[in-house]
C-alpha cells in the first residue's frame, strides 16, 4: 500500500496532501491488480481495499474509510447491483462507479444502477491487454476517481472518520459572482433544442425531459458522452421517462417535431440542411475534447443550419466540451442555459459554458424544465 497519505493522517487534509481512498470490487484478481497499479501510480490516489464480491465489499466498507468504489457488475456470492444499495446504506456519501463490459445487458444494469444511486459507470476493456499502457480506460478511470473522490478527501480530518450530519436544505442557487449572464438571443419559439451532457447526464436528462410540457414540440437532439451500446439503452430510458418518441440517431434521420434523437456512441452527430428539411448526419471524424460523440461539433452544425432559433442546454459533465460550441451558438443569435454547480455531479461542462459568458441562465436541475417550458411556449423565460 502506498504511504502517500501520511501527511493527511497527521493533521487534516489540504488540497495538496489529500489522498483519494479507493476500493476495488471485482471477482477477477488480475483486473483488480492491473487497476490497483493504475491508481496507486497516481499522486494523491490510493487503493485501500480490494475484494472479490459485493458481500466482502459491504463488510469492508464498514471497517475502512473509502471515497470511491469501483464496483463490478457480474460477481459470485453478491453481484454489483445487489451490493449497491447495501454499500450506500453503510456510507450514503461514498461515490460508486459501476464497471462493466459493453453488452446490452450490462448497459441496462448500469442504467438501473444510476437510478439506484451510483454516481457513474465506466466500460471495462474486453481483455486485460487493453488495460495496459496509456489506455482510454486508464485515462477515464483516473479522471473519474479524482473528480469524485477529491472533494471528500480534501475535507477529511486527520485520521478521523467523518461524522454524518443531517442534510441542510440547499439555498436557491445563483450564478457565481464572476459569471455574467446575457439576454436570450431571440424572442419566439425555438426551432430546435440541443442538449449536451456527460458525467451525471443520464439522470439529469431524464429529469429535464420528463418535466417538459406536451406543448413543447420542437425536435430535441442530445449528445451524451457514452459508448456504443449504452446510448441504445439511454435512448430507450429517455423515451419512457419523457413519454416522447426517442431513439439513437441514424444517418439521414429527418428532424421531426416532438422527437428526441440521441447521438450514438462513437459517432459525432451533426445537423445538415436538405432543402427545407433538417437532417442528422453521423461522423467518425476524430474525437474532440477526448470525446466521440462530442457536443462542440453538434453545436457548430446547429449554428450553421438553424441559426438563431435554437435553445442549447448544457448539463452536468466533466471537462469543457460544449463551451466553444456555445460561443458559436450565441454569435449566431441562439440562446444557452446551463445547470448550476450545486446540482451538477461535476460542474465541468456547464461551468465552462458559464465562464465563457454564453449563458442566459444558470439553474438548479429541478428548475430547468420549468424554464424551458416558459421559454419554448412564451418565447421568454
């Protein structure tokens, strides 16, 4: 075990010496070993527990302070989905990342896990060889573990387990003082709504879309950072939540009123004009912001084809994808709103849009559907 958290144990954690404590839960000792090496090699990150099934994980969590759990789905004795609520019962604030191979069944289970309280998911490589070196899995793993675990690690007192406190009602969120809001770019109903999201996005998308009035009939296009297979399941869940036709986009799909189109994993989704129609095109151009699909190419195409009559929504997500695209949108006369920091799982994407000065509103997740309803139906918030 690394001793990188020695300073933390002697007098309280600071931003410099805080160490994210990780538990690995996977029935493969080889996978656990490879993952442990990736995490322990990083500064301010340490694997403090490594177990082979959910039952062992629940027992270990009652004994060990952990910030982030990487939880496999398929395991003997107790699988990941069964263990998830039991782990959250032991520590409601621990961040749990589901790990699974890319199958339709596992994608469905991962979506269920998000509804049950998992923070996020990460697709596991299909072979141990794919986990070596500077793999995409390693980059995503390290990024998520640090983002989810560091806020809690920074507040940990030296050696003491945090005492649970009763939740305090959140105040009405306001944009940071350094962020300036701009007036909406147009008056009247938009011809299109474009949504970008990443980490925490599936839950946020469901809440926003299910809250839209039936009268909101502009086409809706969604780019969520997700791998192939997962986006298939996401589209199904969004359709059920919103009670609207929703599907993964296919190359050449015509945008239709009241329909939701989700960018498929591993493809950028852009909008093109075909006569009087607007159609979706799928592209495997290089990733942008480490992502494919990415939000920026979608927004650039929307500005070029739809012009000013678009409402862009940037939801929770890691990184800054979409920020440059929102600048193109507002320059074309469109309107952008973003999720606020307190309600975001990670305030990366919406925070970057806010910092760019492109937003007309920065709102708690629970208020976004109401704002959109008013904007779409009345032409103003």
